[in-house]
C-alpha cells in the first residue's frame, strides 16, 4: 500500500514536471508572439527577421518546436544565449554551484534552528518568550525579503561595519573571505526561511496538541518534554517534513531577491539578467532548473509524509 | 446567566426538565472579539487604504518633483520647506513618494487579489459542487501552476510580455487565483459532504440554491480571512517584482521600486530605502495580525495544562 | 469503615468564566467518599458535571474550567493543593483515567505496549521489563486475543472493543489506588459492551482497586457499582448504595431517570394503535432489493451491503429497523430515500414504483418521503435561522411565503413542543434535544407520508431521548405519518414500533409485529440482541454471562457474506455443511412474522426452552474478538 502510494506520487511528480515544461515553453515561446522580432528589436528588416525565424525554427509549428526543445533540453543542450553567444550550459555551469552552496548552507543552518525553536515555543505556549517568537516570526513572514536584507545591511554593514554589503566573489577568496562574503545573504535567507518554519512547526505541534491522546498523556502524568517530543512530534512529523520541503523550495524565490540585492553570482541573478534583457532561451533553461528543483522537493515532502505515517507504514 | 449557585429544590429540578431546560452541553462559547492588537492593526490598514485615495492630495510635493537640490537629503534640510522624511536619490521628497506609492502598491495588489478571488472562488466552488471531470480538469491544470514558485511564474510571464500595470495585475491575479481555487474547492468539498447539504439534496433543491444558501454562508468567514493572507502575498509579490526592476516602471512611485532605487543610499546613512520598506511592512504585518487575531485557536489551551 | 476510606471529595466547586469575566458554576459543592475496593458510580445527563467531577480526582480540569473551592483528599491529603510535580505523579500513578473513546485516546503513532507501560515506568513504579511483563498479564486477564504480541501493534491495527480493554490495561499497569472510568462502554454495540463490562468488572475485582464509574446509563451502573451518586446540574441529587438507589430511589429526579431508562424489551411493549390512521394498505414497500457501494457489475454491487430485502411500511405504522453497526440499517433508509440507488429490486410508494435515484424522482415523491438525519448538529446549517430551516420546505414544496409561512412555522414548532420564538434563533443556541426537534420539524414541514428516522435518539440523553420518542408517538397518532425508525437500541424500538425488522449483515433475518418478534421462537440473532440489553437488576451481568448463546461469537464483527447465512459464524445452533453454504429459507409464522433460518420452528422453540434451562457448565466456544473498526 505504502509502496504503491510512493510510486503514485513519483508518477504524479513526473507528470507535473512535464506540464511545467509545457507551461515554461508556451509562456516563453508562444505567448510573446514573434520571438525573432523581440530578439532583433525595432530595427530589424524583413529579411533579417525571416533569416532569424528560420534560424530559430520559428517557421515550424509550435508542437514540433516544443518537442525538439524538450529533446535538446534532456540531452543537456540548453541552447545559446542571445547575449554574447555563449552556450547556456556554460553560463549556468559557472553559477549553479554558487546557488547550490548557498541553498545548502541555508538549509543546514535553518532546519535545526527552526525545529528547536518551534518545539520550544509549542512547549511553552502563552509565555512571554513564546509571544515574542510568535510575533517576531509573524512580522518576518509579513515583510518582503528585500526589507530584511535592507535592514541587515543597515545594521551589520552601515552601522557596525562588520560585514560587506555585497557578496562579490572572484573565485580565489580564502575561506575567511568566502565566509565573510556569504554571511550577509546567508543571514537574510536563514531569517526568512526560519521564520516560516518556526511558525509552521509550532502550529503543527499545537494542532496535534488539542487531540484527546495529548489530554490522555497529561492525565497519565507524562512530563511536558516527553509529551511534545514523543507524543506530539511523531504525529506532527508529516506536516513538519512538508513545511521544511516547502520552505526549501521557497528558497527559490528568496534566492532570486537575495542574489540581486547582494550581487551574488548565482543562478537566480543570471535569470533576472536574462529577464531584463529578454534572453528567452536563458530564461527557459533557468526556469526549468528552478521549477524542476521545486517539484522534486515537494515530491520528497509528499513521500516523507507517507513514510512517516504508521497507518500507511504498517497496515492492518 | 441566571443565578445558579443556590441549590435547586426537587420541584425546581423537575420543573426544569419539564420545560425542556436541558443543560448546556459545554461552557458558553467564546464570542468573536478582537484584542487591542487586532484593533490597532485594523486602524493601520484603514489608514493605508485611506492614503490610497487621499495620499496625492495631502502630499507636500508631487511624486515626480525633484525639489531637493541634492539626493539623499536628511529631513528638514531642504530650502523649499522641510522634507519630513528626507529626499531620495534624485532629490525627490520621500514622504510624498510614499504617499503616492500607496496607490500603486496597494491598488495593484487589491485589484489583483479581487480578480484572483473572482476567478478562484467561481472555479473552486464549481469544481467542488459539480465534481467529476470538470473538477478533474480544473484541478490538474491548477496543480501544475501551483507546482511552480510564484516568483518564477512572474519572471517567465514578464520575460515574455514585458512589464506594465495591466500585465502585473493579470499575472498576479492568475497566479494567486490558483491558491484561492484550492482553498475554496477544499472548503466547498467540506461543506458539500455536510449532512445539511445532503438534506437539501434529498429535498430536491437545485444547485444554485445549495451554493447560495448552504455553501457560501458557511465558506464566507474562512474565505474572508484567507483574503487577508492572500492580499499580503500579492503585496509582497508585486513589491518583489518592483524591487527586481520588473514591476511598476519609473518614474511612477511604488514602494518596492523605491527600496531598490534608494538602496545605495544606505551606505551614506540615508533612510530613503527604509521608509517605503516600513510602509510595506506596516501594511502586511497589520493584516496578518488581524487574521491571526480572528483565527486565534484554542490549540494552546490544552498545552498549558502540561506539567 | 472510616479507616478504609481511600478518597474523599469534600464540597468540590468548579467554575467556568465567560468573556465578561462572570463566573459560571459548573460543579456546585459536591461531596462523596470512596472506600477501598469500592466502585462508585457518578450518574447524570450531559451537563450534570459528572466528567468534570471525575477529572477533579486527578487534580485536572478541562481547559477553561477552574477549581473554586473544596478538596479532593487521597489518603487524607488534598490533591488539588499539591505542587504541580506532585500532581503529575498522582496522574497515572495513584489515580488512572479511562476515557470514553479509546480510539481517540490512543496515540496513533506509538505502539500499544509503550503507551500501556508508559505511566508505570515514568512514575518509577515499575521498571520497563516489569511493566512489560505486567502488561502481558493484564492482556491475558482482559481476555485479549494474541495477548503476548498485541502490544507490538499500533492502535489502528486492533478493533474498537479491544482498544477499550487495552485502555483498561493502560490504567491498571501502574497498580493505581483509584481508577476513573468515563463512559467506557457508551460508544460500543450492546453485544460488545457486555464483553467489555465483564472484563472491567473482573479486573477491578481481582486488583481490589477502587473505581469511579461515570455514565448516564442506569442499567450499566446496576451491573458495576457499589455506591451511586446521582448528579444534576453540578449538584448531588441523591446518593446511596447501589441496591438502595436502584430498588428504592427517593429523589424525584432519580425516579425520572429510572422511568426514562429503557426497559427490557419484551412482548407486549409494542404500542397498540387502533385509530383511523391504522390501515392495512402499504404506504411504502421495498421488494427484492439489493444495494451496495462501489458501482454495479453484472447487477451486483461491488461492495454489497444489503441483499434481497423485502419490507413494507403500512399507513400510519412505525417500522423499527434494528441491528448492530455494520448491518446496513442506515443504508436501507438511504436507499429508500433515493440517496443510494439500489442495484436490483424496487421501491414503491403507494404502489407506484419510485426511481432509484432521488435526482430522477418527482418533487411530490421527494416531498412524501422525508429523511431525518441522525446528528442534528450536522444536519442543521449553522448559518441559517431555525425559522428559515423549517420554512424552506414550506416554501419549496408548498409555495408558502410571507405571513403564511411564518404562521405555519410557528404551528410546526408548536407540534414539536418548541416555543415560536425559536424561529429567530440559530442552531448553536439550542440544546441537543431541541436541535433534534428542529431536525424533525423540518421534515414535518414537508407534510410527508413517510419519515425515515436514522438513529434520531441515539445521541441524546435518556430523559431527552424518551421525550423525543413520546413526541414521535404523538405525531404519528396526530398526523398519520408512517415511520421507519432505525436504531441499534432494541428497547427504544420495542417501545415505539408496530413492526420490527431485524437486519444482520445486510439481510433481514427476522421481521414481524413487535409482539411476535419479541416472543419465541426467535431467530438466534434476535435472541442474542435481546439477551445483550442490560437489565436494571443487580447481578444481571453474572447471570447473563452464563447463558450459552452469550458465549458464542459475541463480539465478532459483522461480516457480509456472499453465500449461506451471514450469522453462521456467530450462531450457536449453526448446522455445519448447511448454514455456511445455503441461503436459509423464510419460515412464515402467523401475523406476517418471518424468520430466515435453516432450523425448523420446532427446533427453534426447543432450543429456546433448553437455553432457559442451561445456566451452568459450558465451554467457551468461538474465536475472540474479530470486531473491526477499520475506516
């Protein structure tokens, strides 16, 4: 039963990925109308336009273009960037590592902090510290990421001069310099992602806390810590895994803002540049990477909550 | 409450029973009421909504006026009177731009959220009530769109179509209609399996009556709170796009782009980037606090019994 | 006796506070004692404060309630004024609690054994190894199947009746001085209830621990209690020994409770109606009907529920449908109402065939057959005024509007004995019984010929439920409406129905006039049901447990079989080689009384006489509890 559900989810994940590719393709190749016109701009002559169309294969029907695009994408041929004519794979290759490193570091730092704080707040509901955590996280999730980044710069860079306000990287920094360069974007993202995760962890636990079996645990004289960690946490773990995955996926949008603000040479910055210059092949490739990651993370969350449910794990 | 502390006599108890004075099942329920946090937050939201309308008429300068000779002036240093919040990177009055910007940021977000609700609720309730292939079809498409990070969708559409206010509103509306669809469909489905809806079915009621009399009144409150949350997301979405330079285009003022434009001023200690950011924060935090206040759950009350 | 005193509740007061900060007293000065080895029953209806009082012995109140006075002394020491850590040790250590619904009280993510032994180990009363050993002993004592290994399972892997007993093991594991049992058998079928009661009684006796037994059911109290405290609205009405309260109640309220308690169903209980409504014409009929869920393949439902049902509802009659949960009672009513189209067979109203699905039925057909849902709480839209709820059928079927409608609403409210002012209230402002009356009123407003009532009194307190039955009887006499009255409670059905249909596993095993059905010969299943209804007599449980048919498959789950007699695996009289393969023929008796059994009438009568004789000496037969609460 469990295995079947997991396979089912994987199947749905694959279908979703496929639909995503259709959406990305339609949005970037069909919606804008004449891509050749966009690329060449107003100055294009009818001849150059026709040549461009032929070169891009625009004279072929949409579905043929879609399948050849999909085929190329799967074989690793992401096409050529409009700007400078570099291959997109090489552009992305240079950036993807930076973004991955950032996302990985954020996850490593924020997951333990969030779960610990979330559990702690749930364990002491109504206390002053709990209220501070609740109000603080609510405020943090209500404001845009760039606001947090701005305030961080104001405090840490402008007033305290502890950290640089940008995260330029040349590739040959020492470890210390690397840490210093990464600190600002890291702090911003950790705050943004953790706030959401703390709230959801706390809510997930408190949601379980109104169950009759929690009251029973209290009536059995089970201490507070054990109620939360043994009785509540194991029932809330499905939702919590979900929250973690969703928030890691949420990093995708956080990364876009943070990379821009700190001029961090990552994939998201590359994509924003692509959008600004309307470099559609580049946007397509980056969007597929981001969306693909997102879909995979959500898939992991789904599978995680199935596996953590004893009803599904050990059926009757 | 009547006086109950005095012991009842036998006769009184029996009289009670005969008069169907059944005992209440539980202590009286908590009535809907806001705390002071809720009221304060309401005031903040009302304030900003009012500014959307009267902002331009009370602003000391026009949003485009470059009245300060220098950029990033401090308050009270201008020769044309005082710039209460200083000037921005082009020497424009920050206060005026914040007041003007409310109209763009909140107006665009509100319009997008309303359209998202119109689309989302219509399709969601339809899917919940009709079920079958209509539900299947809409839900599958919706899931696919929901499976994409919102900012990515925004970026893709803007890469394709360029940025203008109608495109911003339309994009945000479609993107957030998907979540409205999901919640109203779930609500609708929950309500549709309630016994009272089945009673209406067995009576032979038509689908419109069921939607109007049974589904909507019960979905109204949860949808209203969700509207608040959704509006916050849209404000953040629009501001983020503006911040990336892909939203509201200059010279129009908008809180998101104001932060972006004045970012470099931070290094000189100018607050020109902070004020619009604070404006966004005050609006969104206030909405979230109201929602939080309304939907305060008693989930913690059992937790307080832990030793 | 004084030195045996274990627990003393002295002038206990508990209050709630509303939004305005006003104090609302819930428990108003209650006192009683508990002695070693004694079972004290707290009896009362909902709102009497019985659960609140019982929880006070654990120094606990539900969220929102506060202790405002009095003491609860364990061995002379007040537990309410103990420090929090002392109270923690008390809970699950000295005093153990058993909740009403074991299914909700067991943590779904933790194995049974860990939950059973948790309190004993945490309070340092036993080591884990000792606790494990004791748990297994308790599982054996509670007659749980597979006792050595059941602890490794998760709660969803065992049945409801088993969970209820496992909870007893959980409470007993730390050898508490006092056990608090909060309506532990209320949610169970009668046949399962007996089994669980028996197990509880046995362990309480063996452990020589004291207990508080909270319930609204006098008949259950009579089986387990030594001392009874009668509560109403947070006050003690009367208390005394079980014998005195049951056999010689003094307070008027206790007498009321006794009167509302369901008597043992016996022949002669059926309401005799002979007025003008009582005609012999069939109002509604079900012919050769088979129904189920999951679609229909080759004329058979994929998941069959009901099979070959033939029943008729005569004008102005009440037909009671009885059976355990899972027998298909509600499905029968749903098929009649058109909510579930049958796979085969016909439903006739006034000799005209009705379409299977209500979507295809005409409006006047819908109006004539009204379905009343079990839970008024969920059947009334919380956002609609009572006036609109009752007014809608008037408007929808009869086109009444404005003043006319308003007047009719008042009239109907009066019929269900509610004041007309209720029209401008919301369902939330009404009590459970009042809501059920509104629920009935809505169906009455349609001016129906047949009302299908699905367990309408099951969720109500005994006095309130008895009043609703009284109301229904009056309505039937006044309006001539026919009723199909579905209930798992044989005594309620017997006191109200002209005819009884006994359903087992989707088949009619016996039907006929109430008096005939309740008189021998019985179908073996009918006998099982009748003998499972607790009598309000001290010592009844012991007597009953010795009867032969009670020992056979008593708590076995209802299994829907595709061939043979479905009751085969629970039947003490089953004929091997016949019953499990052949569908039994219908034995026609006088006055339309039918029994579906392979045994002949003579055999049934004979075994009946034998069972009466056999009171001792039998071997326990049959497998243990297969009862399943899955889904």
